């Protein structure tokens, strides 16, 4: 460590007044180079890059505004179609109820007609059955009388 400090102090003595920090012409030249490079970079790189970024931002903003307009139109159309759908649903439900009532009335009238025809058929069948029963009973009565007379004859003999 001591040797390093001796070497630094001896190098100052050998080279003269210019040492570690030399403020000759190099400092202004470095400053001018920095300014020139900054201007060149600004003209060649930063300005076109900033223009492209601003164009891109403008495009994004316009696309977003177009998308929001389209979304508002879609929402309006959706609301309108939902209203139409609801009105059509209500109309179809009313139509279904009306058709059910009409079919119920038709079914009731057909049921009444068929019930009347069944009742008349049943009455006719019952009348015929009663007539046949009467004829059969009268025939049986006659046969029983004949048989009883025959039995009485055989018994009396």
C-alpha cells in the first residue's frame, strides 16, 4: 500500500503539472463530442422513434374509439333484439293459450257428442236386452207350464 502511494507521487513529479486530472483541450473536445453525438442520436434515432410511438398511440386510440362505438351499437342491437324477442315470446304464449282453449272446446264438444252417442247406444242395447229377456222369460214360463202339466199328468197316472 505504501509502495502504491510512493509510485503515484513519483509519477506526478515526472510528468509535470498534468497528472490524473488534466484540463487541457480534451475536456472541451469531449463535451463537444457529447453534444454532437446527442444531436445526431436525437435526429437519427429518438425523433423517428418518438414519431412512430405517437403514430402508434394515435392508431391505438382510434382503434379503441372505433371499438367502443361498435360495442355501443352492438349493445343497442342486443337490447332491441331482446325486446323483440320478449314481445314475440309473449305473443306466442298468448297464441298457445288461445289454441289450447280452442282445442279444449273442440275436445269437449266431441266428448259430449260421443257421450250422447254412447248413452243412446247403451239405451238401445238395454231396451233390446230387456225385450229379449222378456221374450225368453215368457218362453221359459210357457215351457215351465208345459213341463209342470206333463209332470202332473205323470204323477196323476
